[in-house]
C-alpha cells in the first residue's frame, strides 16, 4: 500500500511539473517538425568519455526544471532527463554513425531528446564543429568579454536569434526565435 501511495505521489508530481495544459518544453513542434539551426554534429574527440549532470531551468513562457545527464562515447550520446527525485522523464540514446535515436523510456511526450541534444551541442561542442554543420543562412560567433566570460551568438541572415552566456557558475541560454530561455547549472565538474 505504501508503494502504491508513493507511485501515485510521484505521478501526480510529474503531471503537475510537466503540465497537462499542452505546453511543450520546447516550442515549435514535434520531433520531425522542429526547426534546427544545424545538423547534429559529430562527436568531437575531446568530448568522448564525458559524463555531465546539469540542472535545466526553463524560464519565460514555460517554467520547468529538471536534471539532465549526458554520457558521451565515441559512437553515441546517452541522455536522461529526470525529476529532482530521480524519476526518469525520458531516456534516449543518439547513435552518431547513422544519426538515429533510440528512446528507451518516455513519461513525457513533451520532451524531444533531439532538442535537448541540439541545445547541449550549442552549449558544449567546440565552435569549429558547430560551424561545420550550420544550415544555410545561419552563422555563429564567440566573443570573450573583458572579464573573461564567453558569449556565443547564433544568427539567421545576420539577425541575432540565440545567445549563450557562459557565467562563472551557470550558463544562460536565450533562444529569441523559438522564444525560450534556459539556465544550465553544471552539478559535476
């Protein structure tokens, strides 16, 4: 009986946390219809072997928080998005060689693993790798302030559409075209 009550509480928390109101964590459609600024990029050698645990806080139109863990190997990227209680929301693996997805579990149809990976690549992949896979009319630059903080800027036809500000203890991600903000806090070093 205690287990059933606990499961009901977890499911209720998930429904509240991710909403039954139809809001998507990532505006602009489903897996096949969402516009991407670049093709998923190859896995850079310097990223192989990394395991990252990060807190994602969506701000603005959608207000949600979750933990995202990524594990990067030479052939694939494993992603797990979970509640702060550790309940998996989605678990997926991107196979880089043939650019396919294997979704292992998914409690939320509102989460697109490819959008999470695109955002992670925008933030963490080396600039030169992203530049190689940008779609036509898109560009990206990286600037460093006099305080030593980096900013990545994505443009479409010379119009600023995305900024990524690397702060001391967090990354601020703003996508003006898709209308969402994301604060990423690394939880492991």
